[in-house]
């Protein structure tokens, strides 16, 4: 399991992203992907989302195996960059929380967790 190295550079990169795609397993293990607005709490390393209207149900297995892809358009390169996290999805009333536990880009992966 790779521990996330929460550097100022990583937190600034997250802050520059303007869209998030949340992926998880719905009922009957059907994959679900939703593009949602997000808020990031840098102190708690926590993403929150408003619950979409009529969201597909979250399966029990999803709570430990959701993914979050942050997207940012780069006008200089005329392309999109992304940052992929795996973690836990938790529902709190009309809000959802995503707690990242792993990051895919190796520059923010700490060697301590290997």
C-alpha cells in the first residue's frame, strides 16, 4: 500500500483542478462514474461532494474501493492533466466524503509505505 506524501506541491495541484470524476461500484457491482463539483480540506486531506440528485446506490464493497480522478485543463499544452486517487467513499446525509489512501502518480507516493 502506498502512503500519500502530502506536500505543498500536491495540495497546490489539487487546488488547481476544477473537476472531479468519482467512480465506484453501484448495486449489483455495476460500475458508476459521476462528474461532481468538489471541495478539498487540505488539513484533513478530505474531499467532499454534494450528493447528486437520484444517485446510483453505493454497494457495501465500494466503501473501501472507490476512485477519484481530478482533472485540470492546461491551456499552455492544450490538454488535460489528471490526478488519480483510490480510497474510501462515505455518505453523510446529503454529502459524500472521499478519504484518499493511495495516489497513482509516483512523485507523490511516499517510500515509507512500500
